[in-house]
C-alpha cells in the first residue's frame, strides 16, 4: 500500500454514513435523532420531510399525503429527488444518518448512484429488530398521542405488509455488502441507544 491510497473505508475512520432500518414502530426516528446528535451528523428522515411538506401544504406535500394516508410509499422518483437535494446540503457532507430511506430496491440503486457521484459510500446499516405485534401497539399509541393520520390500526397493518414486501428484501442486499448490524429494538430506549453505540464502535 502506498501513500497515494485514499481509501475512505478505512476501519480507523468513524462510521458516519449510515442508514437505520426497521419496520414502522421500531423506534428508528427516536434512535436516529440520538445517534446523529452524538456523531454530529444530520438525521435525515424522509417521513419527517414529507410531513413538513404536508403541514406546509406544498405541492410535494399534497402529493405525498395521498400516499401516506393509505400507508403506501410515495413514488420512488419523487422520493429520490428529495433525498438527492437533501444530501447535497452542506451539513450532510461529513456524514448523515438516513432514517426511512431507502425503502425499495429502486431507492437502493438511486442512493448508490448519489453516493458514487459524491465519491463516497455507506459505512453501516443499523437494523432494529422488533416483534410485529408489539409494534402495532406502539404505533396505535403514537397515533393517539401525535394525531398522525397514518397511525390507525388498519393503515398500520398495511404499512407493515408494505414493509415486509418492499423493504425487508433490502436487508439482504446490504447484508451481502457486509454492512448490516442488528440491534434488539424491543429493549428500552436507552438500552437500544447503547447497543447502537456499541455497534457503531465495532467496525
Ligand atoms: P415514516 O415516518 O418513515 O414512517 O414515513 C411515513 C410515510 O412517509 C410512509 O408510510 C410513506 O408513505 C412515506 N415515506 C417515508 N419515507 C419514504 C420512502 N423512502 N419512500 C417512499 N415513501 C416514504
């Protein structure tokens, strides 16, 4: 190896380009905010960006809401463009924690392309492992607390089916790349954060 080797995937550099994956209700959002703060990187939640657009009644928000309320995914082209512009912002240049993206194989390919353009790659995929029936209870409670229109039991069950069908297969893709670290998402919030921290330290 010569001094001209500029590999960015050296195990000595901290993991900073991250995904957090798991079914709806696994606690991704809560954990993403905590972990991102510790690593001083932005937590980028596509769901939050869509919800902000829904509240702001933007064109994107009106479109997104028609899918979100049914528990369906917003079309890939729309979602990919949104993430591409978010990743181009200054605060994401030294790292990011993507929460809720990618969710389809097409989004995986799009993200690969975006990162290749930026001359970088993913460091790790954090997977929160939870029991389906338990997360339904969590989501129903969240719906009541936060008034989320996609947190009714019927929509929740549909979102879990969509996850199993369209998003769970992504885990295999990242598994083959050796990026996946599994963490028990059924533990307490603090325990899950601690386990994620441990996973991040173990590269
Ligand atoms: P979340 O807050 O991550 O559970 O996302 C809420 C909703 O936003 C999802 O059920 C989808 O309708 C939409 N959404 C969020 N992220 C994506 C994505 N990567 N692709 C398509 N739709 C998404």
